[in-house]
C-alpha cells in the first residue's frame, strides 16, 4: 500500500491510495452495496456516478455464495474498481452475533479478492453501560492482535477498527493500542447511531479523539457517514474514507438529500438540484411515477448529491477555504452549528497543521471564523516571537485605516513623518488579529482578508483580549492610542484604562488629518 498526500487544509487532505494496482483519490465516499438487493448496479456506480470504490458485506456474500467454486468478488458485482468488504460486525451490532469465526471471515475476504478488508471487530452500541463499552474495546483489540498472523503477507489492505463510543478515554485507548499494530487503515466504528440522533457534537468529540491518537500517516475511515451535510466537517477533522447506504435507505422513505439536510419529498415544491436526475424536472414529475421507480430515482439523486459534495470539498481543500465550507454547512441544522462550536475546541490541531498561504485572501463572517488557523497562528507567533524592538519605548497603537496594507496608508505615512522620534514603535489594531505591527502589515494574512461588519460581540472581545495580552507581555515605557469612535475601539479604550494615561489618547477618524498630526506631534514632545 502507498498513501501519498497531494494537498491539505485544516486536517483535511487530498491523497492517493494505491492497492493491488488500483488507485483511489481521497477523500472518497463508498456507497454500500447489498449484493442481493442492488438499488444501483455497481457498474453504473463507477461509470455514471464516478464511484471508484464501494463497500459490501463479505458475511452476507459468504452466507449465499460460499459453495460457489472460484467465487470472485469483482466478477460477482461486475465492478472493476476498488471494493472494500465489511466482516459482519454490523450484524453483530444489530443481531448480537454472527455465524462465522474471525479466521473464517478473514480467509473468505482474502479468497474472494477483497481490496480492503475489515477484521471481525465488536462494535460499540449506543446507550449501553460503560462496562459493555469496555468489553467491546478490549475484545476488538484482542481480535486485532489475533488477526495479525492471519493477514500477514496478504495483498489486500486491512482495517483496524477503533471503538469506544461516547467514552472518549476509551476511544483514545483503542486508537493508541490499535495504532501500534501494523494495520493499513483505521476506522472509527459505531458512529451511525450518533448521527441518526443528530448528536453531532458527540460525533466531533469521538472523531477528533480517534484522529488525534491514530497514526497520522494512515488513512482513516468514518464508518456509516454518508449524509452530505456532515462530510465537509468530517474531512476537516482528517477523515479520508466514508461509507453509507443512506442514499438508498432514505429513498425508500421518499427522503431527498441536500447538503443542508433531508427533505420529505412530499414537501418539495421545487427540486433544488441540478443533477442529471433533477435537471429540467419538477416534483410532480416524480410523484406520478410508480413508487418503486420514484424511489429508484430519488436514490440516484441522493448519490449524485453525495458524490458532488466530495468534489466541492476537495476543491475547498485546494483553495484553502475548507473552514468556510464547514461554516456554511453548519447552518443547515442547529446541531451542526453546535458541532462547529465543539470543533473549535480542537483549534490547536488545525493551527499546527495549517499550510499557510494558498494564494487567496480570507473571509471572516462572524465569531465562528475566529477559529480559523490563520488567526490563532498569527496571535501565537506574535505573543511568542515578536518582542518589543530594541530602543522602542513608545508604543503607538492606531485604529485600522480604511485600506490595506495598513502600512501603505497615506494618512499613516504622513503621521509617521511628523512623529520622527526614533523611540516610536508603530502598531495597528484590527479585528480579528489584534496587534498588527506596521513593519509586518504586508505579510500574510494581515492584509489579505475581508471582515464582515458590524463586528459581533465575540469578535470584539477576542480582538481586544489578544491586544491587551500583547501590551501586558511586552510593556513599553509609554503607550499612545489613536482610536476611532467605534464599538471595537471604545471597548479597547476601556480595557486599557490601567495602561493608558488620559493625555495619551487621541480621538481620530483619519490618521492623516491636520488635528491628528498636530496632536500627535505635541504629545510625543511630552514623553520623556
């Protein structure tokens, strides 16, 4: 196996996974295919929908075809791309047991030519006592250890599942332990019930815990994730592979998938989609069809939307605006917005993996945008590395000018000519970054951004807090503030009451106006 990275943003990454002479670009969605009930023929999945990978159940196939001589998976499904097989763990979750041993199902997956295969783990259910969860973790790790000699030398890739459910310490324990074993891919098991309950904040905690503690160089799979509204956030958390039968199961209930959520088809007056199924059609065109035919078309629409979302996500990674897409998708459901808040608790991992400038500016919409890596990284680098320059005893803190880069503002240039004191350290003050030293004002991302206004309360408080933090860590002998009459500037003025002498404040709406320059020149002369 080789897994090569081509691009990344946040924890999301575009990669190439090679297995048995076939290549898959990730992140990738794999539709679940029931070999006995094929809603969409596997050949069509590849040729019409662009699915270069699918997942099917080796346990079901074994129950029906174990006596067929020379049974080969790709021939059975008439599909020549990558096939992943589950082992029957889902049946354990639903029915409590399966009629197969781990050695038997491992040997069967090798025998039928599965490309990516899963050991027979014990999934963690929902709303079960911690003692039972501990058992699923321990038993899965035990089976993973037992599987190693059985899969050694196999040319298919093997998945080491991570269990633990909502108990994050157990997820961490599971991820660390199985990460020490030589599996090719890891997968977070049992999130389906969490997603079905719209408990997206818990999903974020589970997914991030598994991702943080699993080997970063291996692909990681989010079992059961198939709704397009969760995929951008899941990719942002570093997940590479996804699977679900939702495209078909939802269609059976006449449920129509969109990137913003699910709509009952009976409530649709328009088709908000331009996929091949919906283009130039109306909901009434579908309603007059026989039920089976309508549901088949809805399933095809659902899959088109899901596959298109993967392309949108990859383009967002290339452009470096995956966080923007996550923010947009989070507006689709209240619990998705709650999940975005939970995701912000893990901002340090995004900051550590940020790739920096990608040739495009940044957009800041509201307080959620404060968690973009660029904000945190600037503030950390400033507070840790940008000390008060030698000989600079007077900090002149100025409101942001109208145009960027701030250091190129004509008003600032005029002011600087009048304030020739070599002790002056010029810094701007702007949301969302806080302190912006004039000599760094042209560097990314300090001049390559747009900010939605008026600023919300959280953005104001964040900006003021980071500014005061810098001033307190690197005190100057004198502080001069040239501020406007805005909510942001007024909040800063209050926050600086213990640092700013009354006479050292200049109210100014334009740095280069006559009154401002005269007041500044006179003030400098009084500072010893």
